[in-house]
């Protein structure tokens, strides 16, 4: 990597980090710098992560995205991408969410794996993931894009931490509580209901996490004991609007919810 490339990665990382804090999105990176590829995007993401950590955030885990064929086709890729989590991104079940902290948020339902031990290597399987997991938790992931109008390509979303903003985490249960692939999710957002099953996530959510670990092996890393790993959405993402309650039920895996302030509360800054 050249000095010029490192400088550009750093500049774009600072730009995206500032965009999240000022709630002012930036034009697509991929349009302004069409020569950048996936390796550049992850380098930019690492710069954003370093700025978060330097500001006092603590690493808390990872998320895998683009786990469905539809999303992969949209981005023209044949594998998922990933982002990071910090302690500041993790929110408690039932949280009242102030939407003014986001730009154009969306929400999706999924489960997360709490790792009991480190896991790494290019041949990790779903069985390895389950054996290394202490609990699975229902999650509402809040997505947001620091790119204007969600006009994102692969480089944009990866550089922008896989479009992740927060994760509302419900109580955990043992990973052998139920068949994770067969379990059904019902996501209610306002008066609208969405459904999905665990098999929508690469056939089995644990396979999704195993895929993430195999991808991380290419970067010489893996997941660590204590990490929370978001395994991918069970249905599509839904716009997160003021004055809504969002509730996701995952059968034997339990449920998780959030609510949003109404527009008047946000305008008043309360």
C-alpha cells in the first residue's frame, strides 16, 4: 500500500466518522473514487474504527451483512461483508431511541451469538460456532448510512461499517434451546408485520457466523471470547420512523423491542 493510498483511506475514514457525529451524510465514496476496491473499503473501515476507539469506545464484537442472495446480487458480490460493534452501539432491550442521533435509520431483526471462546481459521464450521457460543440473543439492528440518500455500492457500505449504527440486544438463551434454522421471527413495526426464519440466513445463522470467521481468517484475525456477533437479518430492513414501537419475537429464543420518540419530542430535543 502506498503512502498516497494510506492518506486517502485516512481522509475518507475521518470524513465518514465526522458524518456520523454531525448527522450530515457525504456523497458516495464509490462515485468520487471509482478506483477503490474492497480492500480499500476495509482499510477505510479500520480507520473509522480506530477513531471510535481513540474517542473512548470499546470493541464489543462484529456484524456480518449481505447474507442473502438478493443483497449480494445488488452489490455484485458472491460473499457477505462485515463491520464492527462497540460498546456505545449496544443498547438495552426496550430502549426509547432518539432518532436525532441518526441520519436515515432502518431496523431489521436477527439473532446474535455471544462467544464463549476465541474462534478463528479458514475451515471453521457452523458446529464449531455453536460449540464456541455461550448464548444466542434476539437483536434489533439499527442501520444507518453516512452516505447521502442510501446511494451505496459495496465499497460505500463496507467503508461505512457495513451501514451499522446500533444493536438493541435482548436476553440470551442457550444455543441448543431450539433449531435456529427452523425458528420463526415475527417483526412488528407500528401496524405492519414482517416474518422470516433462521434458514434465511445462509441456511442457518451459525453458518453465517462461521462464514464470517472464515472471511476474518483472510485478514489474520477472528472472533474473541466475549464478542457479540450479529449473524444477519431474517427479513428485509424497515424504515425507522418517529413514534413507533418495534417488536421482534423469535419463538423459543425470546423477543426484543425498541420504541422511538415522536416527532415533537425530537424537535424539542428531549
